[in-house]
C-alpha cells in the first residue's frame, strides 16, 4: 500500500478543497498504524434514475480510496430524497414520492458498479436509521444547530431576504445528512462544491454526538455539454454513463473546446503526466481541439463500455459526420396509421424524437429535421406513408419509419 503522503498526493488530484489536509494525513497515518481502513462516505439522493459523468466524479474518487484499501460507503439517500436537498435552490424543491425514490435507487445500484468494485463496496440506505427515529430523537438532533447558523447559508439567506418561503423541512436536510455521518461513523465525506456547507454541518453534528469530525473533500461540479450550467438531467446537458456508446461519443464531441481539459481531469483516469501534456497542447494550441475531443470521447466510451465499443463509436461518428452516412444500427418504428400521410409535427412526436408539438415545431423551424437526408423546412408538410424512410433529427438521432396500415 502507498504511504500516507503518497495516498494524499493522489487523492488531492481533481479536488476543489480538503478540510483539512492536515486532518486527512493524520487519519491516513493512523489507518496505516492501526491497520483499520478509513470509512469513506458519499451520499446520493436518487432524484432521477440516471447517473451521469458529473455524478461519477465523486464516485471515481471513492474508487481511489477503495484502491488504497479503505472502506467506501455508497449511501443512497432514500429518506432525504423525500425531503429534497435545498443546496443551490432558489425556491422550495418538489418532494419525491417514496415510490419514485425507490425506483431511482434501484437503478443507482445497477450503474455504480461500472466504476466501483462490487465485492468491496457497501451500499447503504439512510432510511435504515432515519425511518425508526422517534420525535424526541429529531428534537435532540435539531437542538445541535441554530437557525442563525442555518441562515448563514447563501441560498437560505437569499430566499429569506427576498421573501421566498423556506420550509422547516429544508432546515432539517443538512442536519439529517450530518446524522448519516454519525450513524456511519464516517472518517471522510465526499461531495460536490455545492455540498460543502452540508458537510461542514455534519462535522458539527458528529462533535455533538461525541465523534471525531470527518474530513470534508469537495470536488468541482462538472459543467454540462452546453458549457453554461452544471451537468444535470433537468438541464438536458448530461452524458449518462449507461447511455449507448454512440450517444456518449456524440455528446462528448459536442462540448465546447474550453471544457476539454476539465473533462479529461475530472471524468477520466488519464495519467497525471498525460494530463499535463494535454494542458500544454491546449495552451500552446498545438493539437486540434477536435482530435482531443475524439480522444476524450473514446476514453469515456471505453470506461463505461469497452475499447471495442469505443473504436466502433469513433468509426460510426466518422461515417455519419464526415461522410454524411448512416449509423450501422438504426431503430425501426412500425408506424401504424390509417391515412396516406402524416403531418411532420405529428410524425416527430409519434416517433419519439420530440416530446411535444411545440418542440417538434421548433426543430423544424431551426432546420434540424431531415427525411432521407433532405431537410424539411415546411411546418405544414404532410409526409407520405407509402414506403420506408429515415427520419433524422439533429446530428445523432435516426429512426427508420416503416408505415403499416391499421
């Protein structure tokens, strides 16, 4: 096993802040002396079913700890998920039902083992200790932090000053997250930069219960493919780790050039010396950004699928985008229709390429809809249903329409 200093050096890579490095080094040294692995916690609220490469940033850091022999705990916040994390929220967050949380949590268990070793990973649910709490237990927990301290938080203070509502339920969220650390006896907690405040509260809650406070390790929030907001399914700017290779490859190729380095640093396992080479190439403008994105896209596909899938995705991308060809595999939709033609807007929604008529109209108006490589410009166009044809939206979405009489 690497020395504590060597572990610290590796673990620091890609982090935003460690509170504190000195405490973490002492914990690593004590772990080596006592042969007791550190308990590393990261919590995830199952607010949506897909894990994307932004979510994977702390999960990959968990794997680093795992490779150094420490005990990692992937905590699914099925209980706190019904409260909703108020971090970075400007308004009251919609609560999820128990059924939604449970369904999303099951998908998390399937996806995380693309990154973590299933034989060395503890998957836990905070409903295990939160659901049995009695009201007097909640009162004791609530007594450990003041409203004044809670209002120091930027998002709470902003909402308070602007007169927007803050529910008592939201005040409880960071306290419950801290209670998770107490119950797990966490030595280290990982989270995005937006979780720093919650994690600092957890340190105080642990002290209140007589435990040594955890070290807080925050990681940068990966910017989404739009180059503007943090990666999130709700913003539609994410790359899901379970998406097909062609989708991962194509979405990666769409990121702005200025995100190339951060994606290599935060979303891949590329060696430190290679990362420095890439930084140098970007600064000196030696490499074509498109070539670097191809390398990045192949790396991500290989990470979550296989090297063979990465090569195939690259070849397909080159065929579709460079040679204006078609992908090797195109989904066929048997369209049952009792008319001889269908309105283009209706066709897009029936094919699942637009979620609404409004979105379909926008796609046509922006020139992003093609039938057999011919761009559709007329919003009133009626598409003949007398033969098979390829319906294309944007650069990556293809469906083969096969009309079938009802």
